[in-house]
C-alpha cells in the first residue's frame, strides 16, 4: 500500500528475510524502534509500513505481539484522520488479544473522532471490564457520558453485572462487567441500583486536527490536546490575551540579561547548580543509579512451586533514562525504560532446563501500566507441552512471575521518588 515511500531509507529491514525465530524477534524489535522514530516526526505512513512488515514476520502464536502491532497501526491511522481504518485495526487488535486494553481505548478514540459517543462508550466499557481502574479510560468515559447527556441521547446509567469468559489456547479468564454511573465510573459491582447524576466533566473537544484525538501511545510520541492558532500549533490550555489585557500588563517580552563575570555561589539555592541562581529550572540525571538499582531488583527473582523453579536468569538489557527536575522549587521525578529479561525454567523431575525472554515496555514514572511480552523458541529440543503450560501459568500469568516483577518495579518507583 505504501510501497512508494519510505523508499530506500528502511529498505534494509523492509527487504530482510529472517530465517530463525531469534532473527525474527530481533527484526520485529528493530522495526518497532524505527516506527517509533517515524511517529515522532509524524510520518505515519512510514510507521504503518514498518509495523506491517513486523506483522508479516512475527510468530502467529504471539497473540499479544500481534495485538500491539495492530493497535499501533490503529493509532497511526487516527493520526492521519483515517478513522474507519483506525477502527478496523483496533478490531484486529482485539481479535488477536481481547485482553489488550489499549485496543479498546484506541477504538473508542476513533469513535469519538466521529462523534459516535454511544459506540465510544461501548468500547470504553469493554476496556473497563479488563482493567476497572484504568485512568485514561475512566477520564474519557466521563467525557463521553457528558456528550451523551448533553445531546439528549442518554443510555442507562447502570448496567447489570454480567460475567464474561474469554478463553485462550491453554487458559480461561473470567471478567466481571461493572456498574457505571452516569457521573463517575466505579470498579465495584453492586446489587443496588444507582441513580443518574449529571456530570460536570469537561466536554470532549473535537477538531480537524487529528492530533487532538490521539492518546499518548505506548511509544510516548503522540500527544493529545493541540489546536491551531494563526497557523501555529499550541495547546488547548493556551488562551490569547485581548488588547485591553495586554495594555494593562504592559511589555512582557523576554529581556536579555547581561552576563556577569562572577557567580555568587552563596545565593545558590540548595539542589541547583551555580548557573541557576534563580532556581527556576534544574535537571539532574539519575540514569546510572536507576539502571544499577533495576538490575539488582530484577535479577535472581525466583518462583518455586516444588516440582518447577522459574527464575530471572539474566537482566539482558535496560534502555532508557531517569532524571529529577526542579522548576521553581517543584520537583518532578521522570524515567522511561524498556527492559529485557531472560527467564529460566528448571523442571526438577527430569532435569529439564528451558530459557525464554520477557520484554517490558513503558516502565515510566507516570503509572504502573507496563507492557509485557514473552518470547521463546518452540523449536528448542527441550520444548514440550509441559513447558508451554508452565510458561502460561507461571510466566505469562498475572499471578506468577509477572506479579513478582511488577512488585519489584513498584518498589523501584517508590525508591526513586523518595530521592
């Protein structure tokens, strides 16, 4: 579809034909990394071409990986204002992994772009079944409810609890549909009815500029909340001053401050550099400490069930940065990492050892909504049905190794934010 353009820039990966599963995984990682760069420059067609290549080579049994790629393509289509394509890609994402929450969010954002608030609400409610405390979904649901009420098309403010069972190749998951009030979504279900209350959430702003309808995706590149003023992009929080106000304020244009030859270190506020005596902004890097701490916390994690021991054998790679900023005395802790771990399965009954890889994206200071993906080689001589069951129940499961990893990452977050 886009064969004519990104051209030779990415021809090395677009024309690559990997043979082994390991080569395929490496190429998928490279394609996703390059697509991230394309997204940062808003070259969505190029990003779609890279993601599409990744879809061609990713193992078909990697349902979560397929869902993420389709979800990212949906986000790109929305950035191009191709709303129907965005909805179709979001549906493809859900078909591959109906537990992938972001697919429902992106589907909802596409419907919001169409001002189809009833369909948007349905998608958001489906996402809340899986993750009842998702902040982004709850925020958008409040706004959608406001639009539905404002337009006089009110859907029942509460829904009866229903239990939905979704099955995979080796396990089943039971989710409960929760009651949602018109004023504020709640993650708890109750047998009592809830009264409809008019919500005061801010209405959804629609714009021809597609960026305003695109959420901050897992790659962290596309931001919501932009508008165009006099041909310039600015945020929706920017308010132009009228002539009378400007006259009262006077000239507020930045003035050049003549430099001095000496710096008075005695006036330097604590925690800032001598070149920042006003204390307006300061950024201090903590990347080495963060990487060292993460490695110490994550290595040697062990899950022992008696017959089987699953461990984090190696912290293979930690990519990203950490810093603490100070702006007029207000400190902010910022970090963004992706982590690769090697897990090892040891079966005591027959002395079988088997290794695989866990990749964790979106390890950020904003929340603990991490992206986990598990990859392993089914062509390995030690692979069998028992290994598959162990990976499903003890590695992929939210009650297994993943839970221990999340606990360590939360501990890291607490330690970093106490600095």
